């Protein structure tokens, strides 16, 4: 795997400006940025996946306007 920055749920919530509970709900529903479990409980997000998800959200909103 290439050099990558991994983010916690708290960090992603701050970056995306939503409550942590919203990210947890999105994860439960299979929505939101890609995440993975490190070990048994530690959820992490690749920064590049978060950025790509944000861009896709912007693109889908821009197209529908």
C-alpha cells in the first residue's frame, strides 16, 4: 500500500462537518465515504477516499442544479 493518511471517525466528522453519529449511520447504511475496520473495533478512513467521496457529492449536486 502506498503512503496514505488514515483518519478516525472524529476527524472525518470534523472534515465533513457532520456529527459522528451521522457518519456511523451512513456506515451502517452502506453510504458515506469508504471505511475499514483496523483490528476488531477501530474504524478508519483513507483521506483520499474521503476526498473522493466529497468530490462525488459535489459533482452529483452540481449536475442536478
